């Protein structure tokens, strides 16, 4: 690098000397241009040397990364799995070490476990914290306030509404990440594309989930504008969600909508059977719902979200990117995942339904009921 730098500068200086020897009419101007060119060349070389130095400094470095997953369910499991895979790949590529195995916490949907776990990570002096889902990110924000430890969230549906960032483009604090922002209008359109005569829609969600607040408000606004009745039922745990599903069945709803709600997601395996038996399609905000038996999940690819989150972690820790100006990353939101087993039980004409869905989807995927995704 240094030999190349000397050669470039010498070449520029020789050029300047030759230009200085030309006619007097253009000598001053030519000399000035040559000197400027030489200075620019030297500056470019200095910048390249600085980048090389930064890369050399990072090489061999070790970073402790805390990962806090809100609870155990298919979407969040998939995010964490691909986050860790991408961190391993980046570590090999950059010759650094990411230690996350000793700093992983499954919050089990319990605020006490999450709070205590994050406090322990703070005491452990982790270099960064990755928070999978909104509740963990909110707790981390308060736990690590004033420490300078970067927080990178994943699967936060509404980062601005939750108060995590000032804006999607300029987070403004020591926190940024990836969002699974939901297109509620598209899901509403899917309901009526499949059943134009639907006149009563159930809204099933948890009042404790910040991720559900805006989506439910958007769903109500859509249904109000369409003049369609809706029935709200909520639950804060699997038992309550199951009871809420029973109430919606008794209310005679034609379809049920649930946004990216972790509480309902964790209960889906407990309710999909009764909904299918009642002939009620469950439209939801994530493919993991469909994997666990819901008729349809709509949204993003959570494996890609996990990988993208790992890339952000790498850019912040290794490349020195500032979270305050690191825009929140959102992925393409338009993948409709249909559970074909549930569709058959509902008596749905799959071919006709997929054709009706096409205007509102970027992709249609089929799945069958399982507990977790398989690679």
C-alpha cells in the first residue's frame, strides 16, 4: 500500500514539474491544477490507508452480543436461528469473533425474566444487544439507557409508535434495527377477495402487545369504511386467547384477523382446530401462524429478517456505523402463506382463492401444519 502511494504521488509531482516547464501563459494555472491533483490523490490514498487500518484493527477482535428473544414461537425462532447463522458467516468473513451463545435469553413472554436477563447482560458488559420483538426492545431501551451499548431490534412492527426511534430514517438514539411492519389493508382485501359476502369480522389480539395496536386500529378503520361489522376479543395468554376464539365462534363471525401478535401466535396451535371446525378462516400477520394451522399468514420472510439484523449488528460493531443515523430496515411485505390442510377443511377452492389473492400479494406460498419451520 505504501509503495503504491509513493509511486502515485511521485507520478503526480513529475506531471506538475512538466506542466510548470510549458509556456508561461498557462504555467500558473497548470501548476495549480497539478498540485490539486496531487493533493487529491494523496487524500484518496490516505483514506484507503485509514480503511485498511480500521479493517486491520477489527481483524481478530471479539464481541459479546446479547440476544433476547421475547418468547418461543416459529417466527421468532426463525429470526434467531438465521441471525446466528449470519453472525457466524460474517465472523468468518471478517476474521472476528461474535460470542452470543453465552448471552442468549428466551424471555418466555415473562416480563420478569426479560428484565432480569437484560440486567445481567448489562452487568456482563455485552458490546451490543439484539432484541427480538417489541417488548424486549422496550425493556432494553430503559435498561441500557446512558451506557452507550447499541441496541439492535428485530421484528418490531411499529418502532416509531412504540417510542423506540424518532423516525424510520433517523432513529436518533443508540437504537435501530429491522421492522416487520404490516400491511393491514392488504390482509383486509384478502378477506373480501376470498369471501365478498363477509359481513362480520372477528378481531383477535392481545392488549399487551404494542405491535397489535396500530394494526387493529387500521383494521377497524377499513371495516368501518366498508360498513362491515366487527367483533373484538382479546387475551393475554393461551387460555384467554382460546376463550376469545370460542367467543368469536359463538358470535358467528365470517373471518378472523390477527396482526403480528406474539401472544396469539403462541396460542395458534391451540385454536386452529376449533376455528377450522367452525368454518372460520383465520387471517394473520405472519407466515408462522399459517405454519401452526391458521388459514393464512401474510407478511415478510422472517429468515431474511434475521439475516438482515445480523448485517446491521456487524456494521455497527465492526464497521463503526452510528445507530442514531442508521435507518430502520424494512423488507418487502407481500408474501401470502396458505395452509393447504386448513384450506381443505374449510372447503376453500384453493386454485380460485390463489387467483383472487394475486392482486394483493407479491408471492403465494403453500404450507402444512407444523410446529416450527424446517430449512
